[in-house]
């Protein structure tokens, strides 16, 4: 564990929330979650990530916010040199369990995204599944990702998109729209008035495509691409008859729930 000695309020809140979530993954629950990930998300995620990667030359992979490390496990099985980083000790414990069968085990480290405990240029490509939105200083996080990437390296992150989705059902878990006025209003309601009780996954923001591109360019990335992240949506909170209609709506840009933002160094 290489976390900084002092952490911001956003990090303290997120770590507490996620440690509770990861602690629930024991035995059959962890096995079921892994099976669900492999069934519903793994192949789509690999396809969208690896299309940006030269698999013959870019072998050093970092998963930020790795959680139980299901994606890291899959890439390690494909022969990549893998590292997993998470700020939650409970997540790293679960990742160690998931990876124990591998001959070449991933390197697991506890760290905070704004102070990555990695040297400059030590990573060829990285993936964060819903990670950078949990930091108030998102630009600082992106600059750290740029720093640890080698020249030509690929940063691939999925983040909540500022859309009708983020303004409606994502309020169930306290999503903060990262746009002027709305951001301050949402923080007032969810943090000051409600005391974060609806922020199930800690501090979390949604972004416009323009904001994501601008931050990545400010961090130094020479190419930035934003597009819909195409994966299965379980939509647990909706009654069965409405799920199919909601999934069709999610294909329309005003309803996009998540986007991938790809930065090339």
C-alpha cells in the first residue's frame, strides 16, 4: 500500500464506499461476479481496448481502479505484463484471490491516482473502468496517467457521460454533472444537504465530450477520441418490461450512459 499520507475529502469518501462494496465479494459471490463479468463485459471491453494497442510492441499493461482484477486476469492469460492499482485494500485482496491461479501473477499496488507510485514511461497502455470521475481534480489524474505512459502509450478510460441519463437515473447514486452551475448545485444537494447518503460509489462526476477532450489535451495527449462505450447495460433498477426500451434509448447520444475516452501520448 503506497497511498499518500494525506487524502482529499473526495478520496476518503470514495475509499470508504468502495471498501464496503469489495468486502462483500466473498466465496460464491465473488465467483458469480467474475462469471457475470466474463459473460456480459469482458469480450466487449477487450475488443474496444485492444484495437488501440499494438499487441506485439505494447506489452506493459496497467489497470487503474482494478477492483478484483477480472480484466487484468484476462490480459495476463494473454501474455501481457500486468499491474493492477487500487486505493482500496479490500479490492487488492480480491484481486489476489482472482489471480492466484496464474503462473505469472500481476503486480498489485495500493495507490492514489493523483500520485501514482510508478516511474515515468513505465506503462505501454492502461485501462480505467469508471475511475477518473471519482476525483475532484480530474485533470491532475489525467496528467499522472500521461506521465507514466511511454511515448505512443494508450490511456483508455470509461466515464459517465453528461446526458439525460446522468441527469436522471444516475442521481440515484449521487452523480455530479461537471458543468458550471449544475456541478455546484449537485454538490450542494448531495454533499451538503443529504450528507452523501445517496453517493453509493463515493464522489463521482459526469462529463461532456468537449471537457474530456480539453483535459486530455491540457495533460499533453497528442490524440484524443471520445465515443460511446458499447457494453451490456443490466439496468437492475428498472422493471423487466422497460429494460429493452431503455437499452435502445441508450444508443441515442442524448441518452448515452458511458463513453470511452482514449488518449494517445
